[in-house]
C-alpha cells in the first residue's frame, strides 16, 4: 500500500486547511484510514480516524473543529481542519490499516503551520 498526502501549508490562527490522502496498491476494502500528527519534540498521536463503515474517532482537542471523511471508491481520506490554533502546528501523517489485524502503512507527512 502506498499513500500520498496533500494539503499542508501555512495558515493564520482561526483559518482552515484540508488534508487529503490517497491510497494505492493493495487497497481493496481498506478497514481504517486516519491522520496522526507529530509536533517537534513530541510523540506521534492520533488526530482522527474513520472506518470503512464511517465510524469516526477524534482526539479531544480537535473535536468540533476537525472532520474526517473518506471516499471508499477512491481510497481517499480527507481531514477538514477549521478554527486552527498554533498548537495544531505539526507534521501530519496519513495512516491506513488495510484490514483488522494487519500492519499499518504511513504516508510521507505534510507540514501544517498555524501562526498566531
């Protein structure tokens, strides 16, 4: 499975960005797609995930501001990020778990910088 992520950039606090991730390769019926982030000096943490059935999970600090969605036909997951804060600054990584119990796969990371 190969992942390609798009959409990072620089935005002012309160602004919005949309990240997209497209999976290719052995992508039949992908179970879970998600986004993680890693700020300098910190560990990589889950931001949001979505299963094939549409069940979502969000990190507490992004609830109500970020929305994850996916297009199963296109093997694409998107993360709409609104009301961005400086503390959202991080490298964001797309993550895919093809099926329950399988290894996961990571995209290359895309930098999101929120200025105050």
